[in-house]
C-alpha cells in the first residue's frame, strides 16, 4: 500500500473516530472530521475537473461517503453543542 492509500484510510478512520467526541459536544469532534471532509471535497473537485470521466466507478461512491462521514459528524457536534449551551 502506498502513502496515498494510507492517507485515505487514516482520514476514513478519523472520520469514524470523530463521532465519539462529537456526540459529547467536545471541540475535537469537528477537528477529527475535517480531513474526511477535505478529502471528499478534493475527490469531488477532481471528478468535476475531469468532467465526470472517471476510470474507477468506485470513486463515485467514495466521494459522498467521505463527505457524509465528516459532515454528519460536524452536524452532530453542532447539535450537541447547542443542546449543551441551553
């Protein structure tokens, strides 16, 4: 496995781990989810730049998975933070 593959796996792992602090409203939840969101945006930008012509159809599945993983963790943090601040 090369460095790029390890980076993708690490971002996916951080996205999953980010749910634990996000559920508690801790500030580290969105920080841990950020690499997942950035990689999802980078993949989406690459797909758009290529005009939708991708060699691996799995990329079309990976992009929304990374985005959803990070964004839902951040939304969970925001909801729990608002609940704690009341």
